[in-house]
């Protein structure tokens, strides 16, 4: 309490504490609910509906840039973060908070611990915000700061790690085969700040042994960060396997309707990091939102949050159908004479099928499922891939994925053109594919 604080400030603090106690009780109850119940309701209860407005049965949009306060005492309590507040939408917005509540409940579903979330303007903003505080350079010179990442990541992630973070003095060490634990072991040392993997990866379907990576990270007292965009919490919840932080491009699978851009950081409480202060590790996502995020401003629009909330309500049902349709298409393509290879973790003959099946299951089910992303290589040359690609009629040619409508791209000339190696070779003709609900029951309705 500052020297100039009025006794009225403490009155608002007490009211805030009572409200937080009520929210804690509701959150404890929601943590015992089933996956779909959480996805539908989140923390927006009947009581909350009347507290926040006119009793609307779905979360309202708060398009206002800022919150008004009753008096100077409430403003002081709010701006010092002593009471629940959304003083300015660059920091917090009520609609965004409803989305963050739901995402954190879903990612911590079935875990003995809780988590928090921070929603951002895009998936790349989420990745950048999640990793930057871990890469603060030491005050004394001479110490190299590094981090270890799977090389099989989204092209934007590769560019961020390989160019932008290098510009700031942080060196990435790439793991070419992220499913081989020994590859990670030999790259981690006392100067490593975090481990990062994407599972399943876009577009080559790489995956990692999350539990083994979590053990490695704990040994060095650093966090494991997992991009789980393709799986979503409906198929995989990395926190339950030892990860500290999960990032999403909500634009993709969760936002399958394709109407909004957004990202999310979900962090378990008490993440492992010997390089961060205790106030940061205790609740990393909230700390990011209130401090680094406040200063850099990667905020999500409340309109986007509203769209994502409504997309989340049917997430498990959509992901289940996406997975069923994609495996049908993958099996058809795997038997086609003009297709050289098919990369889909759901194919039993895939080299990583067994590893992926350990981690990817439909929520509230023991059914292994592997999502909507698939890539395949056409026999011949790059010109043959382009000819097939240009002939697509019902499938949109776009640098996107996870849509309710199927979308295809050639990563080597689009999303992954900045990566070296196979993605830069004309022969590499894989497609990233999001299989929507088909208009016929036969997978042959999609013919190469």
C-alpha cells in the first residue's frame, strides 16, 4: 500500500479477495468436469452471466479499450494489480480472460496441478512471448545462451529461431530427428535455456518422446515447451506428460472456422527454470501477461477471443471427425500407384505410429487419434506436384491448415521456403492437408 493510499483501497482489496475465493471454488468444480463440459462452459457460470451483464448464456464481447473505475481507490487497487481488473485491453480483457480460463482448464485436464493461459494476437506472437524471457543474456559477458529445438517445426518458428533470436545473441541447436532421445541428450548443456518441440510437426509429422524430453529438461532445470497446435487438448495434453509450457496457433485447428487469428501460451503452475525469478516461474502465463506482455503489446482482439470460445465448444467432436476422415484419405493415397510416400501418424505402417499413439488419444477415450494434418509425395518431379496441385477443385490452395474446409499447400514453395535442406529441393513435393467432413462417404472422392 503506497503512502498516499486511502483506506478505501483496502475495502476494494477485500471485495476482490472475496470474488477470487468464489472463482477458486468454481474452478475447482470445473476441474472435476468432463472435457466437453469444460469446452462448453469454461468459467462462465450462471452467476457470472448476471454479474458481468444481462445474463447472456454465452460469454459477451467487451470491445471497450479500457475499464472505468468507481473512484480513485478502486483505480489504485486495480492499477497495482491488487484486485481483479482489466484496466486496459492491451493487458487484459474480460472476453480474452474467458478464453484463457477455458484453454487452461482443457490443457490441464486430468492433471493433479493447475495451469494458466495468456492469449495473443497470433501463434507466432505466442511462441515469441513464451521463449524471450528465457533467453535474457547474462550480465557478465562470455557465456553463450543456447536452446535446443526440433528442426521439424513450422517455417515461421524456424525463421524466428534461426534468424531473429540469433540476432539477439541466442543460438539454436537443431535436432534433426526429434524422435531420437540421444539427439537431444548430446546437444543440451549447462548453458541451455529450454527445450522446444512441435508435435505433430507441420508438415512432416515428426513427433517426440515427451516424457523423455521432460526428464531431460528437469535434469538441467529448464522448461520443456511444446507446440501442440495440430493435436489440440482434444488429442494430446503435453502438460500431463511433463511439459512446462504449451503453445498454440489458435488460428489453426482450434479456430477451424477460419475467421480469426490468435495464439495462446498455457503454462503449468511452478514451471521449471533456474534462469527465471520465483515470481515468474510460479505462474508463468499470468506473469507474461501482466509484465512482459503488457510492455510489448501482443494482445488478442476480444472479437477474436469471442470466435475462439465458440469454436472450442465442439472441439473434441470436430477433431474426432477430422481424424477419421484424414486416416481414410491417407489409406487411399498410400495404396495409389502415383503416390510415392504418405506421411501420416495414423497409418500403422508409419515409423512413428507407435510413439505417437503413446501420447495422442481422443479425450475421455482410449482411442488413439492423430489429427487432420497429412503430407504426401507424388511420383515424378516438381512439375508433377504443381500439375496435381493446380488441378484441385474442391480443395483450396492456401498457406493454412486446420480448416473445416480442406486446404492444401506445397511447403517447399510456401510455408517452409525459408528452411534449407529438403524443403528447398524441387523434388520435395509434399502437401499439407486438412481433411474436412467429406460430401460423400468414399475417400475416393478426393482423387490425385
